[in-house]
């Protein structure tokens, strides 16, 4: 059976601004607030205005440091994860290195998921909840096994990492190939991936 995977971007141990901040380096055409709004809305982003500096503001560094975590609707990843993700089709997304301060000798990359697809099959998915008159994906139901998320076969085409902006603004979707490559890095404890079914 063909499958895809999804993960939530708004949950993570270190997503608080009290722990990390992202900043731009030098003068940029768009402010960080404007870039952040574009990222949240999954709109085209001026690549020269993307944040390039990651600072740690916590009292003490976590031990061990996370290798992957969501922050400001981006994924912050270690070099090993960045190397894997960069090998796949990102569509309108991109991966770039971050300069870091207060993080010892570690290094991180940022991942922007800019590709949009409309693959969710609402009628046959059972992991869904009604909000403001429209159904959206309920990843908590999928995680608990109380429902399933079904995507159309178009999920198998094009970019290997994407968002479904109309029904799941805080979820990122991965092709089976990319998810399999990430799972080989023992990602589950740090960034759980949930399996989605592909409609025949």
C-alpha cells in the first residue's frame, strides 16, 4: 500500500521564544515579522529576507541538544537532517544554514516548507474535526489510532515535502521516500511522523 506521512510543526520541546530566537543578518527588504507572516500563510518568501541567525536564550543548554525541532513555522535541523532533506524535491521550499550564538559548537539549518498541495480526501478520512463550518485534519485522532488521514494519489507526485494550507496549516507532509530516509536517523522520539493512507 502506498503511504505518506505527516508531522505537526507547532509542538516541540524548544519552540518557545524564551529558548530560541531567529534573527535576520543585516538590512533586509522585508522585516522578520513580514517574513514570519508569509511563512505562516505559506506565501512566497523573499529568500534574501529569511532569518539566518539562531540564538539560544535559555538559562542552560539542553543536553543533548535536539537534532530537529519546529520553530516559527520552520523546521530547525542538524546538518545530518539537512543533508537528507536537501536530497529530495522541495518544490517551493528551501534549506539554508544558520549562524548560531549561544549554542556551543553545534550547528543548525533551517527548512522552509513552501510547496502547497491539495491532496486530503475529506470524505474518506475519519481523523477530522469540524471548525468554523469546515472540516480540518485532526492529527490527535490519527495519533491515538481513533481515525485515519487519507490523501489522494496526487500526493505521490511532485515535491517530497509539502503543506495542505486549507485544512492543516500546522502540519507538514512527507513522501514515503523522504519519511523513510528520516526514520533511518531515529527521528521518532524527537519529531514523530504519523502515517497517512493513499487512496487507490
